[in-house]
C-alpha cells in the first residue's frame, strides 16, 4: 500500500521540462570592463522558456537579444526566451545571449564561471540548472568552441 501511494505521488509531481545545455562559454574581459556575454546552446525536451539567470561573478545577469532595427544593431533585455520542444536554441554573439553586468572582477581566458539558469515550463513551473562555463578570449567568436 505504501509503495502504491509513493508511486501515485510521483505521478502527481509536475513534469518539468528537461533542458540540456551544451557548448557554454563566457567572453573574457579587460581591466575595468563591467559587462560581458555568456553563450550556449539550449535544447528542451518539452516547450519551455529561459526566464532568468544569475552568477556570483556578476551583480546582474539578464537574458538579451540583439537584432537589426532600422539598419542599427540593437540590444535589449527580454523577459523570456522560448525553447520549443526538441529544437536547439543558440545563444551566440550577435543574437540571443546572457548579459553579465556589474562584473566583480575581470574574466580571464580559462577561468570557469558558475551560472544558474532558470526555466519555466508550459505549466509555469520553474526549475534551475547550474553549470560552469569556461571563459574564452575577448576576441572569441561563435565558431570558437
């Protein structure tokens, strides 16, 4: 009987969208630079959204997009990045990315930066993933993996 109740409780738990993170990296900085970008590929098993992030290396981390508006590249914070089920979504230079601001120290090539990503599934249930992203040189491009 106890086992049956346990299995029923497990079945009643919300099904969180599982998200796989790959190729994560953070762009290095120079002295006095207070912001940089973090990039990666996210793939969700169910429809989900990236709704936030944090890092002990930065005072603020925001989800941003860059796009052309009237022939000018514009960057802005977005409240969430849709992650359609089974589709890889790239966070890359010149597109969607995490903006790490109010950096606490310069980020040097080879360092590992802790990041916590926050996701929301279709039922508005939230979950987090913690990872460490390596710092790549300031001039690193999306193809440098």
